[in-house]
């Protein structure tokens, strides 16, 4: 069993979860992203599996944003009022354990409260509706979700007071886990409230669920790699095996599994969680899951009075689920073979020590195919966040943190410089100063991937009618778009693995390697740099890098009246799309390739070919009617 456990451990590290160093890198990136995304209005917290450092196949990105101008108090502590903040007190009378009602005490602004129980209480329904927008138009439980199902945003409130019904947790465990310093950090943070009530409650609209998301993340941060892999195996078992049985789909959720592994971690000594003991630990968790379903009891880890299985999984559903679980359990540890993620594991005896050169390129590949890119892209380009990044670069002693903040400074400069408006109505002195400021940000924006920052710089010179400078930068950018480079969403080739392994031997960090090796999309967001010919305003617009390079080259030659070079650029643009060169599978991004091609063809006067390209744009966007309506409003494609 030791050899089997070791083989599974190695397979999980290499192909599924990543090495211990990889998990730490994701957590560190999330910490930096959260810090740089927060501002005077809100605090951003990356939560869910990804926030815990796990890259689970197909999982979305879970974010919480905690409003800073609202405070929630308990009914035991004297309240110190602030004129600038709204104050609520939590009421637990008549609510299910784990839920509260928030009664308004005072507010400088009108709020989304209704009369209930002789007082004003905050409505979770009205609260969520205020955050709905085009990018997040759907309510999903306590969250706001995007149209693609890629992320959930949970608007939340904070109380710095530890929740009284959870006070028993503080003194309950006499074992070595959780550690005392972790407990104190959790208590000092307090609790969060998310806008959803207990289903079927008479006051469901006014109830808010207590969220221990931060506490749970801190607990998982204390897990050994074996504990984390056991948790990942349980999640894989649920998603890839249990939920594929049509009789059991959606009866269980991953939160139940997290709760179970917390309880078992409290019962066992940390020394039990070793690589060669991974399978026995996994089977113990699996057996506990069967017990919980059979007896319909799964006590909340912090509030045991809250039975997560109360009035759930009953009747035929419970019978079917128990039957499925018992059949799977009869296979023993081999039940994991029903998951495609695990099925090709080799059970040869192996050395479980992490060989950096073996695992490094797998970690790179996971970063390219994970929520890391999305999370990095969500960092705000506001000047205050940029200043905070500069301060942290100067303050931290850790080289890894210094480099991470430098990396994110480039991301923020990319966004910040795009919002700078170069006005032609101001005097020459101020215009020159504005030009130099914008250019300085642009020169700092070239450090988060290989090519996109250079193409944003080329766009800047194009908008300034400096076409020759733009063409020089485009030529340099294209020279960096070579086949051995990495591209998001694409599996690494043999050549790419050798390149990445070389970076490993040179002991380059993962993020530093991405800066040198990653060819990423050119993303415009309410940008002053996007070519006027595209007629796109106030919209996020992502274009494949080589596509944009040839399109921008076409525009420069068009304005310079260089007809032979103009035709060459158009031909290169068409060839890039035909050969799917650095374009990827994202349909929206693929559609922008045809949109650029249609624009170039229309400028050439080839309306028939332009119409075909624009039609392909619409065909790719059939699932996104909002984007189609926006595009059809543009005069450039009015002939559709």
C-alpha cells in the first residue's frame, strides 16, 4: 500500500494538483492580487478551491468583495458609531444555526432595508440586485455570476467580532491541529456574511449566512501536501465519479467534503498525513462520507448545531446515493480509476522526492491552463494600487514578493496607461508632459508577458500618427512570437518542455518564466489606444497577438500608402487566421480575429470578402447575443 500511495501522491503532484511549491505560488499570487485589487471601498478575497491553492479541472473562479463602509456588530459589544459608515447588528433569534438577520442601527445613506419584526432589516435580495451588470447578469445563490460561468462574485459584509455560536470551536480541539496561532488569526479576523437565507425560512429574504471562508482558507493553508491531495481526491471523486451517476447528480457538494476532512484532521495527529499513508487517509474520509449520508448528519465544522444534511438527501435520492457510494467503496482505493484524471496513474515504485526539473514544466502548464491568468487580469489599474505595489516592492525583503509585485506593476501599468486621455486641446507644454507620462507607463507595461505590452506600445505610436515607430515595434514583437513560446490554454509541446526545463535548471521562478515565455492576448479595456478603425468603445476587447500585430502593421502601411507592404500585411493576417497561429480556442477571441480581418478587407474596398469575415464573427458569437447586438450597432458592419 505504501508504494501505491506514493505513486498516487506523485501522480497527483505532477498532473492534477501541482507540487507543493506550485500550490504556494498560486496562494502567493492570490494574496498579491487581493492586495492590489482592494481599495477604499472594498476588500477582495479569492476564495473557493483556487483561493485554497488548488487547480481543479473545470472549476470556476470564486471571489468575495467585502464592503468596507458597512460594519456588523454583535449584541454584546458597545458600538462606536462612525458618520461615514452604516451599522448593523446581528440578530439570531428565530433563525437556523449559521444564519443571522441584520438589523439597521444607523446609516448615512439610503439602504436596501425593509420593515420586519418591528425593525429595519437588510434584504439579501435587494442587496444582490444592486451588483447585477452586463458582465455579471445572473444571481447564483449568494453570488453574482458571469454569462460564461467562469467566475462567481459574492458581495459580503464583515464583522470583526467572532460569532458567539462558534465559540465552542475555540476550545473544542485538544489535538495538535488546528494550531493555536492559526486559531488566533481566525478569531482576530472575525466572520463574513453572504446574502442568502435558509431555504424555506419564513424570513428567508432577510437572513444572511455566516461565511467562514477566510477561516477555512487559513485552515487549509496549514494542510500538509498529503492532506491537500486527500482533499483533492475527494473532490475529484465527487465531480468525476459520483456526479456522473444521473441518480446522484448535485446531491452532494464539495463543501460537505471540506467539512468532513476538517473533522478528520482534528481527530488525527498531523504525523499521520504522510505520502505513503495517502490511500488509507482517503478511504477513511470516504467511509465518513458514507456514514454522514446514511445517518443524515454532517455537522458544520464551526457550528456543529448546524446539520448541513438537515432536510436534504431524503427518500429515493438518499437510497440511490448510498447505493452508489457503497458500490464505489467496494472497489477500495481503485474507485478513483473511474476518474479520467487519475485513471492513467502508474503504480511502479517511485521516489516521491520532488525532482524540480521533472515537475517544473507541469507547474508552468497548470498556470497557463488555470484561473491564474484570469485572476491576474482582474487586477485594477488604478493609480492608488500602483502606488501600493511600488511601496511593497520597496518594503519587502523577500525576493519572491518583490518580483511578484514588480510583475503586477507591469499588469497595472498596462491598464492604467490605456485610460490616459491624450488631449489635443491643451497647450503644448502640458500635452508634452502628458505624452511623456503615458509613455513612461507604457515602457513599464512590457514585463508581464513576452509580447502584449510591446503591441500596446505600438498602438500608442499608431494613435500618435508615428507609424514608422509603430512598425519597428511591431517587427520586434513578431520576432518574439516563435513556436517554442507558451500560449494560454495550449498544451506544452516537446520543444516547449525542453525550453521550460532549461529555465528550471537556471532556477528561474515560475512567474519570471511566464514573463519570458508567455505570448498572451492583447487586451483593450475602455482604451484610448485601440485603433479608431475598429470602432470599439467602452468594451473589453481581446485580440490574438500575431493577429493584432499584422492588423496594426496593415493600418500603418495603409496610412503611409505603402501598397506592397499593405498587401503583405493583409496576406500575413489571413494566413495567421487560417493556420490558427497563437489564436487559441476561446470563441470570443477567435471572433475578434475575423473582425480585424473584415475591417482590413473593407478598408481595401473588398466588401464581399469583408462581409464573409464579419459573418464568421457573428457565427462564432451565436451564444453571446449581447456582443452581437453591440457589433451590429457599429456602422462598419451595418450591411449585415
